[in-house]
C-alpha cells in the first residue's frame, strides 16, 4: 500500500450500504472505475475516497473526492432532471474573475497559511494536493456555495453539491493531468515575453501562461519576493498588442490577489502601531509615494508602477482595502478619541490626493461617514468627556469632534450632546460666578458661539446654543455694567463709539442681543454732529506726519464698522443724518 491511495465504493439500491469495490494508487484510475460502474449500471451509487497516510501519527486522513448516484437524501425526480442553475458549468469557469474571488473568500485562511494566491492554487498540482490533504475544507467550501446558490434557485442543495463536486473534480483532474504532462512550461526570467508571444493566440493561452507564472513563483521565499518576481515580468512584456496584454493582465490579476490578502499585505507593509498608521502607509503606496528603504524590494517596485498609473486591477484591490478598513469597526488608534480624530484627519488629508477613478469621492465620504457614526456613541462620547474639568471644556471637546467628523446626521447627533451641557446649571454657574474676569468669560462665550455658528449642527441646535450663550453674555455684561461704564467714562461720542468698537474687534460681544445693543450705541454716536471730524482728529498721523483728512478717516471707519457687523452703507447713512 502506498502513502496515498484511492478507494472506490459502490452501493446497490437506493438505501443499500457502501461496499468497498477496489483500491488503486491513481486518482484518474479510481475515477474511471467509479464512472464505469455507473455507466454500466453496476451500481446505484459510487464514491471515491482519497486516503493519505500520516507518518507521524500512523493514521490515514480520509477525504471524499467524488460521489455520484443515489444517496440517502430524498430527491424529487423532477429536481434530478432539472437543468443546472449554477454560475459555473465547466472547469474553465472556475478560472473566471468572479470564481477566483469566491475561492479567495472561502479559502482565505488556507491561502494565507500556504502563502498562495488563488491563481497559484488552481494551476499547481502540489498546492491542490495540500488542499485535499486538509480533509473536509474544500468540501465545506462547496457546501457553502451550494447553500448560497440554493437561495436563488429551486434546485435542491444536494443536487447543487453534486454538480459542484463534479465540476471541481473535473478541474482538479485537469490540473493533475497537465502537471504530469509538463503542460505548464518551466520558464526562466527573460523568456516570459517569448512565451506570451507563443500563447497569445492560443485558446488556452491564459491558462497555460498563468500556470507558467505559478510555477515560476513556487519557490519564492515570502510575499515580497513573490511580488518582485511578478513585477519583473512586466519588463518582459512584448510590444505586440495581444502578447503584451496577456503578460500585463496576468501579472496585474495575480498582484491584485496578493494585495487582497490580509496576511500578505501585513507582511509586505510591515507591522504598524495601529490601523491609522497602516491606512496611511496603504494610501501612500496607492499614490506611489512609498519612501525608499534603499532596497529594491517588491513594495518599492509596486509603488513605482502605481505612480505611473499601471496595474489597474491591483490598484483597485488596494482601493477596496482602504475603503474596507475605513468602514471596519476597528479603531484607528488604541488611545483616546482625540488621537483617533487626529489620525482620521491625517488619513482624510492624504486621501484627497488619492481620489480619482479608483477611489471615488462619494465612496470616500461614505466610508468616513460610517466611521464617524461609530464614534458618536454614548460610551465613546462619555469617555471623551470624563476628563474635562469644566462644562465649557466639555463643549470644546465636543466641538473638536464636530470639526473632524463627516456626515450631517452624525453632526446632528453630536449636537444633541452639546445642548444639555450649555443649558445646564453647572454651565450657567461656571460663567456667572466664575473666578476669572468678566472680559475673559465674555471672550470664551464669543469663541464658543463662533465655533457653534460655523458648525454643521442642525439649524435649531445652532440657534438654541447660540441664544443660550448670548443670554449668559448679556447677564455677565449687566452684572459688570460694561456698557454703563463706557457711557460714564467716555467724554465724547467718538470715545464711546471707539470703546464699543474695540469690544467688537476684541471678540468680546456675542451675536444676538449683546451685539445688537453694541451696534445701537455705535450707530447713535455716528449720528451726532461733528462725529467724523472728531474721529479724524483722533487718528494718528501717517509716516510723513500728515493728519488724515475726512475721506481717509471715513475709509478707516467703514473698515472698523464692518468688524462690528455694520455695513458701510448703514454707517454713511447714520453719519449723514
């Protein structure tokens, strides 16, 4: 008995048990015997089992590789005769883009452990042998596909499983046969261009060329070497259109498969402190700005190709990975939400350079909106506010979040955290009974109000918060008698207007009733006789010692009035009056 053998079982009758018919050493012979039994009506059911001997344990690993005929599951006669509703009908279909993508998803862990791309797997007999040796792994994959397919067809799951098994068995048989025949040429670097020229017009040219590449990559030590070998082949692409397209398309597809694997990407990019740094590195690679390490490695070569806008499928794979990581629930930083937001802004600023045909602006916005939404939770926000010493610091922290997140709904939800804070007794006490000077408290209120007014909070939220802050400012002013003191201490209307204007330019008056009162005082002063003359007299001379005339004084005055929210037209009208 050899280390690997194949057992052919048969069954008589719909409910008959399995009996061992024959043991052979070759896969093809076993399959031939099994199909012959069914064709000759010598059995109502057959199956072929692969037995692999484990030298370490002394046990056999059993794997069913083929089954046909009746089984113990009840199958409706009509279903047995139904046409196939599967997306794949022949072995060649398993080599399509969508089939390879499905295989990658289902066998991702296996591919990562073996450091294989799906193209290598489906073109290398030794890799397929390893897959079969895992036991039921690929059978489970087939079952998953069958279950998914059954949701969109009336065909029973067992019928789909049977069809898929036949398809996969046929595909495996083809690869094993071609490998034995040396159908995939062993091609040395420098000869792939000639091979592409030879195969460009062949019906199975792509299949054979990919097989040659898979063979070329088989002894590569690590993902970076594999990537470097692939990219080196691009330099061998012939000038003739079909041949060149064959080389570039095959290389691009396999590179995309490499970049689509998490394990491969982690090894290629190197360990990063957090997801944010990993994303920044990915974006840099995507735009072709990988910083050189002095080595001529695969990643450096890839960055150069990306900078030239080559390898569209591979760039799409990177773009999809960037978006997927942005949409993931994993935090960008292991630290506070402040660090999270800092990284988010850095990633966003870098992604501006990357948006285009592979990274659409709307897709980037959608990804950032989703990530922003995950930050606006009671748990995260509460944790963010815990360390704040005062209510206004809490508001400042929330405004910092607002300035760094995306999405109207997210900003509205964040505004819901701000409103209760500014309307609380603690916030009122902080500003009305604070130990700091009235001027410093007024300045803080103006600052907070300005940030709220510039925010994307809901209109009602901005209005409510702004009015609360303005009311507090008015109460502080009334207690400090700010306007009354200016009135008392100003000998002229010009002095009074200038003093109020300084409050505006010093950002000490909130928008609302506070600023309206200030503007009313200024406009009242402007209407007094001789105001412009007095204002001009108070202005300093120019560099040559000349005092400003009325026109110059008016020009300077209108500029200052703008800062107080008074238009030049309104100012002139009041002066004229």
